C-alpha cells in the first residue's frame, strides 16, 4: 500500500513524472487505457482522443487517500452521480495511483472535461499550496495528496466540498465500474467493496451493500461467460 508524505515540495513549473491518483472509474486499467491511447469505451458513443504520449503507465499501485469520496452532480454518460474527492473530510478513500508523465496527467485531466489534450499544466501552485484550481469545471481542481519516492501524488476533483452540493445516487453501471477497479487495485473481497461503496455519500441510503454485491456477482458471471466463449 502506498504511504503518503503530506509535506509539499518547493514550487516549480512541474516534475517530469507524477503519480495520478484515481478514485473513480479510472481505477480500472482498461478504462484508463482509453484516456491514454484513445478510442471509445464499449457501450459509449464518446471517443477519447487519447494522450499526446499514449504509452501505458510505468507503474500502478493501490493507494489510500486521506479524505472522503462522494457522489454528486449528474453524468450524461452514466445517468447518475459521479465520484468526487474531498480531502477535508475525515476518512480514507481507496484509489489506484499510476506513474505517468506530467504531460499525460494533464491530458487525462483535459479529457475528463471533454477538452482536447494539447496543453501541459503548470503544477507550481498545487505543489506549493497543496491545491490549485486550473479551471471552473468539476474536475479542474488539482490536489496534492502526498509523495511517493519523492514523486508527487496528484488527483483532480471539483472546486466545492462535499457539504456544498446535494448527493446524487450513482447508477448501477457506474458502481460496477468502480467495484471492478477496486478489486483490480486492492484485491478486496466483494463484501468489502460493497460496504465501502455503500457508505459513500450519494450511495448511502440508496444502495445497500447487498445490492452492490449482487452487481459484482453479475459482473463475475458475465466475465465467466466471456471466458468460456473464448475457449
């Protein structure tokens, strides 16, 4: 498990490499691959342009971030609330950290806001202050959550806090994507994954752990069927 050192490094334009800490759908490696190499996720009409540097991550490690994950706003793709990160709330957020170039991180962030990946981010402010808003969008606030081997661990979230917006129920498809990502990253049991997701604001009171476990069971059955058809 990646440990976090919350002491920020001195301000500068930015390092060559960063850890991108994903806590949402990009925890699933095949999902992140579309942001890096481009293409359309199966079942979606949206085409990701991909990064200027399409290479896969150099490393991927499980990580726990200080704070809370919650579901809010409305996603046209997922038809429900999507995941955001609030580092000011007590708790821990399960995620997956990918070692990327700073340019790849900038391009992934741009695609989250449906913009062309063509401009590097000036990371000096977030490295100095721990937080920097680079635009008005819901994934345009950068957060420094620590360092691993002297490489900064960065993520992006909304400019608001969890208490500032009403919670929104996430869809079954979105929860399934997060659940698979959590299993890939942390190798958690279905029961632990379900309990974690059901406890997050937006899912709490709308999804029970038992219901989320059933989503995982369906995914497992589909995966077994695909494996059998390929033999």
